[in-house]
C-alpha cells in the first residue's frame, strides 16, 4: 500500500471517530445536566436508577470511541513504518513517537494512564 493510501485511510477513520467523540462529549454534558436536574428537582428511585444506567452507557460509549481513536493512531504509525517507501521527516517523527510494535484494537479500558484517570473521574463524579 502506498503512503498516500495509508494516510487517506487513517485520516478518514480519525475523522469519523472524531465526530463520534464530539457527539459523545455532548452526550456527556447532557448526562451531567440530567443528573443535576434530577437532584435539584427531586426524582424517584426509578428515575435515579435510570439516570445512573444512562450515565454509565454514555461513559462506556465515550471510552470505546477513545479506545478506537488511540488504536487507529497506533495502527496508522505501524502501517506507515512498514511501508516500502521512505518516510518524510514529520511522518518518521510520528512513527518514532508512537512506538507502535503491533496492531491493536480498541477497548473500553484506555491504554494510557491519563485516559484512565479521566474516565474514573467522570464515573465517580
């Protein structure tokens, strides 16, 4: 596969995941607003349980999208490093910074400590 094909494929994947991530951030904001309104104006036990379930679903969708983005960037760097052509300076630096050694797939548990802390803070909040 040529470098332009690799770049076009992974840029399209990142754009799609970026749109999902923006949508999930909006859902996360709506989730916090809903829980705040339920606590301010009072809700029965069923309503509180439903808010909790929906909140956990939004957090899971958001974590999954984050995992897909990180795996796409990792796989992009690995595919670029294994291409036949010579890499440009910026692309070589990207490959070196990623340090990808194998293809990965996205997961609900973030691969970096900052992502783990972020999603734990949202879950506890």
